[in-house]
C-alpha cells in the first residue's frame, strides 16, 4: 500500500523535472541562437548556457536541428490563432484581410524572428525537420477549414492543398522580408497580399469549379 501510494508522486516529480529541463534548454537555445546565429551556435554552447550536460541535452533532443525545430513548435499555437482570426470575419473583404495581415501576421514574424531563422537553417541541415515544417504548414492551413468545407470527397485534398499553398506562400515571403531583411515597400506589399488572399478565400469558399 505504501509503495503504491508513493510511486505516482515520484513519477509526477520526475515528469516535472523533465519538463523543467526541457524548457530550460529551449529558452537557452533561443538566447544562444539570437546571440551567435544558428550556424555558429553549437550544442556545447546551449549546454553551457543551460548549465547542464550533453547527456541531458541528448536525452531531450536529437541534435541542434531538432532543438531548433522544437523551439519553433512552441510558436505554433500563436500561429494557428492568427489563421483562425480570418475565419471569424462576418464576411471577408479585401480591407479586413489587409488589416489582418498588417496587424497580426507581420507582427508574428517579427516577434518570432529568432525561432523562424533557426528553423529555416535547420531545415537545410536536416530533411526530417523540413518534413516536419510542411506538416506545420498543413496544420496552419487547417485553421482555414471553414473556407473550404465545400471541398468534399475527392476534392477535399485539393481544397486543403490550395489553403496550404496560400499559407506557404505567405510564410516564405515573410521569412525573406521580415526575417532575412529583403527590402519591400510595406504598403505596396500589403496591397498585393490582400488582393491575393481575398481572391483565394473567395474561391475556396465557393468550392471546386463545376
């Protein structure tokens, strides 16, 4: 009876320790990536910043690319919330879409620039991270599902693919523009993006052509 009562508490304590160590390495990895950049940062730098050990690091992460991917995964709930906002419009309009892009989308990429920069470099170094990245894109596109409910049966995958390409296009642009610093006129870019997104959302909602 005594051992049966103690075991759950001990397991819970170990789980808490695991979560705290995992989070500490992620926080320290972000600081190291911001300070040194992904390419110059090493696992040793992250371990030192976390005041940990290589054994503990590898108990949580496969390598530097994996921790970069896990770091970016922490941003996914915020990203999903941004795309859900579009579905809350009473009736989409070009002006509403432009306001959404300006207020919510661009700010996300600036806020999470360290995570975005790191995971993009990690994708180039590790094909498995690139595969995870595409699944993140699809997950974000699924937040737009109210727009493609008419794409059913054999057309269901087509609707999801259209939404995924829309998200991927936006993601790539924001990476080069807001993270890598490729210069664009902000107002002009917002106008173009609003045109593209509004037109595609209307087409998605209308369903597959008959």
